[in-house]
């Protein structure tokens, strides 16, 4: 029995020709993970993903941001861009270029004034309408400062507040709303009672007057056309601040009568699709465009983005010029 057991054990043993040549050594560094390689791959993939997302969101963002986009998407020449101002510093008041605004802001409107002057070689009095796609884009700011700029250039200017739904021009210049344009059109007031001279030499203002139920009909009446014709004998330039075109049709009616339209676009506020629809609506009314103004541009916040159009050194240059005066 003992021999049988030994035989059974020996039969289960298997012979092997394996020999230990070199003893195993512990590696100095782990094979995985490779931290340097993984960090490089992570940085590369993260950068590609970040750039991809940036371009993707930029593609989805259809808001107009630069003067070049005015030409590309709206087909309108750029008259200039107006930098945004800190609303807190003005406490709700409308900034005017003769009332201590930053030099860059005033110089922007001088540039727009020059471009408007050279936009047409027509002689005689001109009637220009200032409008925008929607509310809040700063059309009244552009209209009032453009009127002040032309008056400072030695022209006789009349600013008409044709926004009889939400008038603001009378507040800007600190005058009464009535009597105004609507009172004049319905025959409740005379022109001498509605047209008022401002503190700016060469600038007169016609307020909106009482809020009527039918502003579009008043602007489209023959009485309004005859009134504008009579005003051309007394003023070099007539600026009409009209309501936004996508809200009501008043701007299209006034644009048909005027010599040209200054179209205001709020930077990073208005989509190119809405602005294009507004331009097409004005074109259907056979309006002539002078150009477009990019308003409320955040130059300081997006300094790199607008570096192609504006540099900080310009502001210092304007400031030196003002101090020299």
C-alpha cells in the first residue's frame, strides 16, 4: 500500500525544463498611467473641444456685433459706431455731445455727421429719418446727438419727435410735450407755438405733442407732407425721430417722404434676421438708406474683439485734444 501511494504521487508530478536565468527586478516607474502623455492628450483634446464649442456658439449667436456685419448681412454702409456709456453716471439722463460726455463718445458722432454729409451730394435742405429694428437700441440718442452735431457745424437743424407713441425728445431737452406735432397736424396749434429753440445754437425741436390714437395716419397725411415742404425753406436739415420699424409702420411712412434713413442697430442686441426683415420692410416703402449706425458698443469690455475698429490710444488722443482746447 505504501508503494502504491508513492507511485500515485509520483505519477501526478510533471517535469519542467524552466530555469531561472535572471531574477525579476521591480520597475522604477509604473507602466501605466503615463501622466505626462495623458496630460498632453487632455490639453490637446480640451483645446480642440473649447475652440469647437466657441465656434459653435458663435455660429448660433446671430446678433450683429461689428460694422462689417452691417454691410454683410444688411447691405448697408456703416456710418460709424457709438461706444456705450455707463448708465449710472448719467442717472437716467440722455447723454448729449455738448454736455460733458467722454471724448470718444462725442468724436463718434462727429464721425457719423461727416459720413452723413458726404453720403449725398444733393444741395438744399434734407430730411432724414432715424429709426431702428426694435425699442431700446438707442435711436433717440443717435437722433438727438446727430442734431446737436449738425447744429455745432453751423447748420440750421430741426429735430422732430415723430414717435407719438413713446416720445422722449422733449425730456432730453427739458421742454413740454404739448403742444407738438400731433396738435399741429389736427389743427389745434400753430407752427410758431410748437417749434422751440434749444440751448444749442442753430437747433430747434418740435415735440411729439398729445399721444394720438392714429399716429400713422397723421404722418401719412398730405398736411404733414406740406408741412415738411414749408420747413425746408427755413432749415438746412430736418431730422425725424420715428418709432422702431418692426413695432409699427410709422417709420416706413416717414421714410417714404424723407430723403434718407439712418438705421440704428444696437450692438449685441439685434439679430441679423430681425434687422434684415426691418430693412426689407423699409425698402418695400421705397425708402433710401443713408447708412447704419452701430450703437452701444462695449469697447472696454470687448477691447480685443473691437481692436480692429478702436484702440484705447484713440481715447487718450481725444482727451488731449479736448484739454488743448
